[in-house]
C-alpha cells in the first residue's frame, strides 16, 4: 500500500512511500537528527532564545526546486538563536524569514534586522533623554553620556540578560544602562515599552516605504522608456487564453505601468500619513510625565512670570516730567 504525506511544517512533499518501510525510515531520520544535534557545525553563539536551527542539505541550492528543509530542535539552554545555514550567512544583521532569504533585498533585511531595531530603540531613548534635559529633568552630563554610548551595541550581553529575564527591550535597556556610568539611570525615565518599540517600528516602516518608493520609481521610469521604445511594435493580443487581435508591446506595457503607478500613489499616501505615537507612559495617560514635570513647570512658570514683570518695568516705567521738561 502506498500513501501520500504532506509536511506543511517542512514545506515539502513525500510521494508514494511504502507503508511497510515507514518505521525503518523514521528510525533513520531520528538517528540523523540526533547526529545533527551533536554536531558542532549546527550550534550557534549564545544569544538567549528558545528557538530552532534550520539548515538545508549541502547539495541544495537556493534556486533549485524546493529541497526539504531539515528542522533541528535545540534543547533549551536559554542562549540559542535561529539561523538559516544556507549559502548565505545570516546573523543578527539580517531579518530571518523565508521571504527574506529568498526574496528580500539586502537593504530591506538590514532595516528589519535585530541589530537595526535595537539601534532605533537606543535612538528613541536618547531622544527622550534630550527632551527631558530641555525640561530640566535630566542633567546635561547625563545626556552627553548616553549619547556617547548610543551606537555601542553589545548583542551578546543583551542576549545574556534576555536569557534571564525573557524581555528583549528590558534586556537592551539594561545593557545600554550598564554602558553609561553617568547617565544610565535616566534611560527610559517615565516611559513604557510601547513608547520605545512602537516609535521605532514607525521609523522602520518609514524607511521601508522610502526604499519601496525608490525602487518603484526606478521601475516606472524603466517602463516608461520601454513603452516609448515599443509603442509601435506590433504583437498578437490574447483573450480567453487564445489568440485574438493585434496590439503593440508598448500598449501592453502601459497597462502594467498604470497598475504600478496606482501602487506608487498608494505607497506615497501611506508614507505621508505615518506618524510617531509620541511618549505617553504606562497605559497612555501621561500621568508619570505630568507628575515628573510638575515641579519643573512651576519653576518655569515662575521664571516666565519674573521675566514678564521685568519686561513691564523696562517698558512701562513712569516718566520723570521734570527731567523731560529740562530736556
């Protein structure tokens, strides 16, 4: 008896396996998985995640017809990360996804990489500290300290912390704070996780849309050139999957260009409407910031009041008529 089995997880199909040999094949596959687990080639540096390691067979090629992916489960050491050991080497600088390693551009992978995400988190933290320094909450030397260490990513240390606390943003925050001996204590002051993550994601969306707009614009320009070049190049048109009447290659390309132009307009509309969410603290009420800024607002209001009184005294002093008549 023959049977057909489809493995949705591995994304390939085994056709017409004899059921009598299924047990033997299962034993062989189990032995192969065990040997892969013990092989040093399939281990990865400690980075703190209970994940899986994916690899293709050595003879597989990215452009060949879908060879089966081998899925190797890694025992939880608390410090493993997923990798795709193909002809390309994937690290923290690459967003790990089948759409990334097969179809994604290098630029888009960099935008959605783990490293770039954490750089943006740090960028938002520094921007928050800068605003708080202007409000008088943070000292200038503290702001200068966090700015000096903004680009000093330490993925290994962040992963080590994350393995203990299981929170990626807090792990990066602690790593950042450890690097800043003077200003580390003021990072994330009054903020909540969504304040940092959501604003960083908006920046990544903006960068992604900018990349797509540039690529789409270049493609539309190329299509426009081809439309002009082949405007009078006659070809046979088809309808209902059969030959119909003559048309031109330029006219056919113009139809594709029109659809692409609509997509370009929509990308521009979405890009223009993207906005940062602001910094609002826990549950979005801004209560922490209202309490934090209240004393500084009172001092600022007092300074403004004193400035107003001084201005009035300068411009509205009573005139000395005797001295005016003497003049």
